[in-house]
C-alpha cells in the first residue's frame, strides 16, 4: 500500500518523468483522486552491505504540478522545505522536505 494520504485508496499514474536512471528517478504523478505528487526514488549501491533505497512523496499544489508538467527545465528548489513522506529501511516517516536534485548532482 502506498504511504500517501490524499485519499483512502491511492493509485498513482505517471504524468511526467523528469529523471530516470538505473539508480534514481524523479516523476510527477497523479492519484486517481486527482491529487498531484512529486515522487523521487534513490538507490545507493553499497558493495559492503545492503543497498540504501529511499523514496520520497511530496504533495503538490495544482500550480506546482502545472509548473513541473510544463517547464522545459523544472525548478525543484521548493522541495527541501515542503513537507514530504519518506520511505527507507527505517520505515515510513514525515520529513520537512526532500532533496531538490538527484544524488550525483543533476
């Protein structure tokens, strides 16, 4: 089950993929209830132990979603201070924000 809280039965559909690689992704998604979210996934490969897998979900306003869906190079600078849901090896937690760029700097 998805850890998002926009409705009782969230079902997400991709609306725009901003970044996709073998270890990271950034995607604007929309729930069946019409709420928009920014979804980020990051995998840090650890050859000495288990990989670190982290996923963030940030609820977007309609205006934020529109900007991310239509901009040539979307500005993600608002994400570090926007309340988010983070899922990692420690479980699901609410955090103050998420990174504004993929690990590795793009």
